[in-house]
């Protein structure tokens, strides 16, 4: 009787599959982030999950960021420092070097919540064969919104009106980018929101777990108003609804935010 080497290989794979750890990629985009970058990198270095890679794209910093990257080369899988066209361009450049199965994006002023984030989320991710995204919660630290926690159950009807998935608490399946392409560089703020609107129906799952801590010092009323305008642009671009309805949503959210400022004075 001939030996079925194909069957033997399949059997070997099945009994050893549990020992094959998927890889998680962390992407950090930075520009003149020397004040906070080391804390970000330390939160990654302290992770108990071993099968990870870190990609850092620097936009040509002049404040000591490059020296920090050079002193952390044992932690970083790939890094570069070149002038770029903004965050979306930096993320797109990073995607070209990804070898992981799932991807999470952090800013230089963000950090992972605790040392078990990746190991605990890996248990969630390896059992997920359906969703494009699996996400948790972020803590805001500093600024007007200090102490707030963002992130909740995924509701597609809410997503078409406003961003309700915290980007720095989100693990993106690598295949998600293979399906829909890279980030649109015409957006400067709502980069992640536009990406999610491009995939109807988006499949996402919420895990009630703190994933990251986001610096809140840079959040201003001017930035929030600009973000709302870019939300509108992303909605119009992706034709999530009738243009008039999108304009009415935008007016509602701008007025609601303005009123919150008035009542807080």
C-alpha cells in the first residue's frame, strides 16, 4: 500500500496547529515625538506575548526621536526616518513591511494598557475566523477628557453617522487591507474612519478590555470641529446615505459639540 505523504503532512499540521502562534504587528507613526515615544516603546517591550513585530515610521524628526529609535533596535523589527506626506502615508509605508496576521496602530503618545494586552487579545484573535476587526477600549489620559473610556458594542447603524470604533484599541486582520487597499492620504484626521466605511458590511467584534492609553493633551475644540468635517467628507465619499442626510448629521454633531462647550463654561 503506497504511503500517503499528503495525509501525513495534514495530520502533522493538525496536531501541531495549537503550537503555531499567530503574529501580531504593532505599527507606530511618529514625528518629533521624543517626549512620549520611549514610554510607547516600553509598553510594547513589556508585553508577555512573544510572537510580535514592531514597525516604526518616522517622518524625519529633528527632536531626538531618531536617537530613541536607534537605542531600541533590539525591539524594532523595521524602522525608517524620512520625510513623508502625513500619517496616512506613514501607515501605508508600514503596511508594506507587515508579516503579521493582525495589526494594531499606535501613536507616539499612546501606549498599551498593561503587559498582558497582546497575550489576552491573542486568545480572542486566534479563535476569530469571521471578523475584519476585533477591538476593545482606550483610556484617555490628560487634557479635558482625562479619565474617559472609549469603546463599546459595535453598531453598524451608528458607524455610518460617526466613528464609534477606537482606532488605537483595534486589531485589524491583515487580509482586511488586502481586500480594500491602503489608507486614503487625502484625509488628515478621519483616516481610519474612511477606511472602515469602505468595507460594507464591516464585520467587527467588541471585547470589553482596556487595550491602550491615549494622550489627551492635544485634543482641542478646533481639532474636534475639524474631525467632524472630515467625518462628513468620508461619509460623502463612501455614499453611506443621501447627501442631505449627511449634511444634517454634520450640523447636529457640530451644534451638539458647541452646546457642550457653552454649558461647560
